């Protein structure tokens, strides 16, 4: 998952441990500097290739999740090409992360590969480091989209896997025909 010699910061290790201990389903990472929603994989299958489409087995689900956010965002869903993010208009404001640019060690890839959590990355605005007075506007531009995304938690697999006595089974593997990516039950 990480490149050779890659040092994992203590706070990153703590988040990784936390993600493994609680059965999160969805997460989003908020960034600045563009107007687009990306989804895994962020690291190309071919490390020497930049901007190479690198889908997960759950490509359709990730596109649906990214689209749920992008469509509810008033600026990302704006069809104007005369703004930052204009190059993503024809794509509906979403893109596979590795197709945009490939990088190793991202949380979205980690979550998908090592937990049951599906994570998207949201580039919330044109400024990489917005000024304090811009944060109120950015919050309001993203609030509805965040709520719409959170509602997506009700899509997909849900229920209780239990033994013949009705006791929940911890770490039961669930497979979906046609998708080569299993999930496991929580505690």
C-alpha cells in the first residue's frame, strides 16, 4: 500500500487503528484547490503511469457516491467552464483519483483495501488555502452536498448476520457476486 521507505506519521497510524476498530461505512476527505469529487483508487495500478484510470471492483458504487455529492454541490454542479474545476464539467464534477493524478498512501485507498469504509475526496474550492472570511461561503456551498452524501449510508449492504441461535457473527465475510471485494461484519 505504501511506497518503500514511506514513514507513517503517528496521527495517521492512530486514524488507521480507529478505522479498523469501528465499522465505518462512508467517509469524505475535504481538500482545497479545485472543484471536483474524486474516488478510489488514487494510486494507479501502473506506478509509472500518471493520469491512468484505476477503478476498484466497486467502481459503480464509488461513481454513485461521488455523483451524489457533486450533484448536490451548487458550484461543482454548475456547468460553467469559466471557473476552476471547469475541466471537470464534462465529467459531471467527478473523476477517478488516479486518472486525475496518482499518489500512494491515500486514506481513500487505505479505507477501501483495509476496512469496510468507502471514502471520497472532495476538493471544496478553488483556493488551496482559503482565507478565514471565505470559510463561511465554502461551508454553505458544501453543507447540502455533505448531507446528501451522508444519506447514501442507507444504500448497499445492511443487516445482521447471525448464527442459528440469533447471535450476531463477528467478522463474517460477505461476498457479492460479480464484485471481487468482500466486506466483513462488525462487532
